[in-house]
C-alpha cells in the first residue's frame, strides 16, 4: 500500500459518519424514554446515558460534516498545491537539464568554431608565406634577368663604342699619314693594316 493509499484509508467517510451519528442520536433519543437508562448509580453521578449516546452521535456526525466542508476542501487544496509544486520542481529540473545540455552544446560549438578559426588562420598564414616566397623568387628572377640584360646591353654598348673609337682612330691615323706623306693612303689594305695594329696594341695593353 502506497503513502497516498494509506492517507486515503485514514480519511473518515462522511456518509458513514453521518449515518452512524444519526443512528446514535436516534438511539439516544429512544433511550431517553426508557426508565432503565436512569439507574440510581447514574442519577447519583448526574449522568444521563442517553445524552451521552446522543452527544457521541452528534460528535461523530460533526466529524463527518467537518471533514466534508472544511477538512476535505483544505486537503484537496493542499494536494493541488503539492501537485503544482511538484510540477514546478519537475519543470525546473527539466529546464535545468535543458540548460545544461544547451551549455554543453554551446561549449562544443565554441570549441569547434575556435578550432576551425585556428585552422583557417594557419592556412591563411601558410598561403601568405607561400605567396611571399613566390613573389621573392619572381623578384629575384626578374632582378637576375635585369642584371643579365644590363650586362649584355653594357657589353654591347662597350663593343659599339670601342668599334666607333677604333674607326675614328683608323681615320685619324690614315689622315695623319696622308699629311705626312702628302699622298692618299686611305685604301682597304692600309685601313686593314691600321685596324690590325690597333687590335694588337689593344690586346697587348
């Protein structure tokens, strides 16, 4: 038997209390007209047995009425209040459980988001480093190509200037020779000889 069943079993039955009370009242009234109810012993004690029975009946009937109109509504209100409190506590426990689950989910999502952010940052840093190395390699290649081109251009310009200077030296040499000899010595053979001499002099120096 559960606690609620025991509590229900202990509650007085209103109808039964009224019936028992009315029966006792009737019995007490009936007893009041009987002469054997008032023996000398009870008379000396000023005790009327019929009144005792009637009072017991009234008391039992009063218990039933008191339970029906006062105790039972109060007990129902207390039971409803208790049920409401239990429901509130259950709802609070449910909400607490949901809050705990939500907090766990939030922390898990936050941890996952932080991990994804760190991975993304690492990927971007690696991409930036790769881009930097690639740009530096391209710049170095362009620099080397520019240096090589500049050296080639300088060498070509140097060769051109040397060629022009040699041509001018040949012309000056031939003109000076013509003035000394007072004759025209500007021929292909003489020009070749002068150029060969200048080349040998340049190689010796």
